[in-house]
């Protein structure tokens, strides 16, 4: 396993991080979750990413239990705040009230006195940014978090937060965006700004939620086993942009390129993400230890520039054109402004 600095901070993270969105506390039981975490540690993965809202707070609890007894100083534990964790109106967002209460709940569930990175899971358009950053600063100064990060913020929002962080004497060191061969919306604006400000990307969905494994075949109606894109009837939810026929067809064109690199399709997708030097870590999710073992083979891989160029060529459909999303405005695609 290779390690990279988180932005320009002095902290190193494993370039492959283990995240537990949609797995711990939901898809898999505690025994399997612990087995996956211990496998990750055996592979040299020291960075673990979660969020208070995952599986209704159960994901943090599962991770905390799985890491019990592991030397805390040898880990980098990340969590997030924003999405609802309760029924109350203040059980969400980035108000000072919710942030202060959420960090205490996260620390309790994770069984730790601090997290290495505390992240704003989305931008809160109802709360003044000064209030949000002030609360984060107090958490850092209290020793409950070492660093602050954001997730799916626009370039303008990141710039404003970084300026406030500097005034408050804390480090904004990271952004957590979706990023993969098919979804490159951070490249035009976010990456250049992050390089300027010293932020590293901790990217999620490097395998495009499983699509870049090649298991979704063009024209197939039945969903693969344990697919997150399956309906109750077992068919594929074809309304997602990743599942459009043109996209799935071009993904299959990546298979010989992965074979040429000596990697599985999944590991090839993770390795592709890691070629971007602004990426500090790629978050992989796994419900089975073997998935982690395969993903870990991407660490340290250097892909030839000519092969990277062929990836871009393969993702151009002869009729539909480029199937890659590059529009920087799509950074906000998961939330509407209030």
C-alpha cells in the first residue's frame, strides 16, 4: 500500500481508503464488517471513511466496533455531518447546534476521542458559512478533530470556506467528490482551485457504483447479483445515467485495456483515479474481503500516458459521442439550492 499526503497537510493517508456507505449497518452484519475492516488493515489500508447519516448512524457504530483494539494512532478516521440523523428540524444541516451535537454522537459511536478529518457532507444554503466554519474551528481547537474537509462543494464555496478557515486558525485540507472515468466534473474548476489552496481530493465512487467493473452488460434486463441498481423484480434500474446503453457499451471497450494493465476492471478504475496527483485517496466500498484485496492491487500502479489516452478514446460512442460527464455545474447535482 502506498500513502499520500492529505492535501498540503502533514498527515498521510493510505491512497486507498475503506468507506462503509451502504454496507456497514445495512447490507452486511457486524461479523462481516469486522472481517472486511481487518482485511483492509492487513492490506495496509489505514484510512477509514464514514458518516453519521450512513445507515441511520449504524455505520459509525459498526466501524467503531470493528476497530476496537486497533492502535488509534495508526489510523486515520474520517466522518461527516449534514444529512438527517433524527426526526427533529435541527437534526440536520450545518448549524452550530447540529455540528456540535453531531460530533459528540460520532465520537461516541466510533469509540474514539477524536476524528482525524471532520467533513461537511454537503453545503448548507440555510446556515451562514461563518456560523458553520466557527463551529468547525471550535471542534478543532477542542481536539475533537484534527482537520476539516468538505464534500460536493462548488469551487466558489470551497474558496470562501478556505478563507474563513485561515482566519480562524484551522486547516481546510480536503474535498470529497464523486470522481471516476465517467464522472469528471471536478477537473475543470475544483482540481485547479484545490491545487492552489492545498486541498486534496478524497474521491468516492471510483468504480461508478459498480458500473466500471463491467458487470452491467448492454441490453441485459436482469440485474447482477447484489446489485445496487436492481429493482424489486430483479431488473436493472435503467434510468441512471451510468446505465444508459451507450455508456454500458463503451465501458465494455475498457476491458482489453484493463487486461493490458494486468488488472481487474475494478482495480483498473481505481488505478485510473489515482493517476490524478490531486487525489489523496480513493474510497472503495466492499461487502466482501476479496473485493478489498482486488481493489488494493491498484495501489502504486502507474498507467502509461498512452494507455490513459486510449481510455478517453474508448469512452467516445460512435453515435452518441463522449459518454463522460465533465460539466462543473454538476457538482451540485445531488442538492438544490434553498
